[in-house]
C-alpha cells in the first residue's frame, strides 16, 4: 500500500566523532510549513553555555522541503556526560501542509545509549 503524499517531520539525534547533533528532517514527500518543536526541558549544550532548545530554528521554521534537513550541534558527548545532563530528550513537533492540514510528531531519544560507544576524533 502506498504512503499518502504528506510532510513527515522528525527530530533525530546524530552521534558523529564524539559529537551530538540535533537534526530536524522532513522525511515526507511534501513540504512542511510552520514547523515548531517543543522540548520537554531546556537542552543546555555547547559546554552548558546555550539552551539549544530555545534556538529560533525550533520555535518556527516557515518551510522545510521534502527530503531536507537542518542540523545543529548540541554538544560533545564528553561535555554532555561530564556535566551529568539528563540523557532523555523528548520533543513534540507540530507542522502543516500546503492545504492547511495539521500534523504532530512526538519523539523520544535517550543519549545514554551512546555513553560507551567508542569513536576516533579527527584533526
């Protein structure tokens, strides 16, 4: 059965070379409009200096094309775990399509799964 043509926005966590990135991605086949992300709590990243959840990117993104993503650095895993940040991230994403149909996606991530993952840093 074919999937309906619609936007489908997710928030993913990417662990790469010891760094955590948050990735806002439209995995759907239509543009997502008025995308907003509400986190369950502040996400103090960049060594504890910035609330990444408060970035304008997550408040309201007017347009996210199908297949497109926007990635932002959350923190290094060493810094995140050293500061004993909570490991669970929850988010509610709300958006609409060009016809005005509203959608909502809820995601949960637990960064604890990356605590013991080995990686090599590159220069």
